[in-house]
C-alpha cells in the first residue's frame, strides 16, 4: 500500500466516523422500520469500504446527502421506500 492510499483510507475512515455520529443522532426520532433500514445502509457501506473504498465513498456521499435532505431526485416523495 502506497502512502497516498493510506491517506485516502484515513479520509474515508474519518467520514465513516462522522456518518456514524450523524446516523446515531437521527435514529432516536425514527420509527423502528426506518431505524433498521438506515442502520443496515450504514453497516453495508462500512462493509463495502473493506473491499471497494471508491464505491463505498460514493455510497457514503449519498447517505450523507439523504441525511441532509439534499437528494436531487425530483420525485422522491412518490418513490417507494428502498428505491
């Protein structure tokens, strides 16, 4: 592993820790089914980071955007959960 790769891994680890804090904070106000879905989504991203950090970072961006409410899907309210 090159030194530059290690820096990227550290950045992803930092972002995953921050996402953990944010997901934990959001879980307290959600119904049980939403809590489970969000927790599984986060754990899946963490698992993916072990094998494909680039893809994990992209999925983490989407997770954080959904927590911020910044998704750019114009028909999001019409979509079924999980789509």
